[in-house]
C-alpha cells in the first residue's frame, strides 16, 4: 500500500476527503465501521491508526485507505511530539477537508497536527474523561489538555448529553460548544446483531459449563479499576453467598492485571466466575446472561448497556454521567452510587429475586434501545453533520490560505 502522506492534495472538484484518527484500531473496529462505510458513499475516507494497515480486518474498514501513525495511548512526551509532526505531515499532504478524532490521546495529537496542517474542519468526539476520577495536579493537567483540544478544534461532539453538561460545568466546553448526535452514544446499536437469542443462550452456557437454569450477571468492557470490576466481584460474592445459582461472566481484555484481584474479591465463589477475555462477539454472552452490570467510576455513555438492552437484558449501573443516559431508572434498570458495594449488591439481589421485574425491565430496555439509540439513526445524524460542514465536492488545496489567519507550516 502506498503512503498517502506522500500524495499531493486532490484536485478541486473531486470528492472531499475525511480522515478519521484513532490510537488503537480496536476503537475504529468497534465504533466507526458503519459510519465510515456510509460516509464513503459521499466522501473519500481515510483511517489513521497506530497499527499495520493490513492488520485491520474489519470488512468495512478494509474498503478505505488505512495509514499508520505512531500515536501511543500512554503519555510519552517525546513520542507524542513525534506523532504530532508525523500526523501533521500526513494531513498536510493528504489535502483533507476534515479530520475527526476519537479517544483522548488521539484527540490531542490530532488537534495539534490538524491545526498545524490547516485542515479546515477539525472534529473531536469526547467519549469520557480520564481526569473525572482523579485529583490534584494529574486532574488539572489532563483537564487542561482537553481544554486545548476544545480550543483548537472547530467542532466538538460528546457521546451523551450528561457528558456534555459535565464538560460545560467543568469549563472544558463553552455554553455554545458541543453537539450530541441523535440520542447519544458513539455508534448506536445494531438491532440485528444485538437481539434475544435462545439458541445462543443455551450454547454459550454449555460452552462455559454454566447450568441452563443459572442466574448470570454479565460485565462487558475493559478490565480496569475505573470500570468498577473489583466492586462488582465483591458484590457478586455477597449475592453468591445467598444464592447457589448466581454466576458472574466478565468479557473484555485485562488491561491492568486485574484477573488476580478480581478472583480474590470473588472469594470462595470464584468457581462461579468466568473470564472470557476480548471477544469479537459480545452479543453471544449478552444472549446468555440475565442481568448486565456496569459499575464504572467514569463513562462517556455506556454503549454496552444499550447493546445489552437490545439483547433483552435489564441493567445495573453506577449513577454517573454517561450511564445516566443509557439507563432510564426505574423503567429500564437500576442505578447505585459509584463505589458503594453494598448498594450494588442490593440491586443485584433485587433483580436476582424477582424474575418478573427482570422481564419487565428487559422489555422496556429493548424498546428504548431500538427507539432512541439505533445505529442507523446515529449514522444518519453524522451524515447530516458532514453535509452541513463539508460539501462532498468542496476540496481545498493544502496551499490555500485560511480565512481565519492560521499560520502555515
């Protein structure tokens, strides 16, 4: 594959180019496939990620130009500075009409690079703030970096209304800044993929060695402390002490060596816990479960909650911004104060004991997920956004001057 960074800018009158920028290709594969496929019908879409282009296997992403830029997720000042100028060169040579970043590190590197490269439309989607759970200098620094993204980019999105309110209260966004597409979330939910599936329920339980009549609490996401997985394991131990049919299934990559402490928190009931690791098909485990749990300390939206809802699961989640949009208490699930293991266990026990309540919440949750958070509606909203800010055939050369006086390279 040729390096698009070495290409000249497209000629005026050809299709406008949009470049999506992420640090991990998993972000693009999990959230951007449908969006990129739809936008590709109108624009020339490229994807920048920190991965070998040929390693990105998602069918919809294989149809677009894929470019590698070494954007690391962890903070590394020298490597980050190199990434800024590497990406600025890609963007400058590529003649992009718009650039769109997702996740914090990619957002910062992209905001700086796109400003340097004079990309006219610079978009970032906020998907949750690491600094929301921090204090002191660390919180101030990370919050300042988000303010820098907001200052450099021309358009800012959040994946939930409660996150938008939070960022405005914290002074990261101004009162006139910020946009939420459709009902919220970054990608919406695919009702064909996420749906009740009795055959998958039986098959997955058999694969995991879990009895067909067991009560399964499910977590899907990265295993780290901010996701509240230790709280979930401790609460599960309390429930399992009262109910022999209680099981816990955790699906997601272990990013911070959490498996051992989670097993320890499960105590004598660890035999009823299953660790799946990363799965490309979380919907199978949702079809097999009875209650979805997301006890996070921070969350941009809680996409897994609406996916589980579409699969027919009620949810228990922490009462934080982001999750407040995904769970409509008491109609579709239960909320508890983040970090309160006792309240989490009580919510789990309540749903474990009341099959009628589980069924009622599940039906309402599925109806709401399909009504308010469909993937099709979110993609349409993104198409409408780009139609307004970037006409499909309006392409500018990289040498054209900016009306707002931004400096050249």
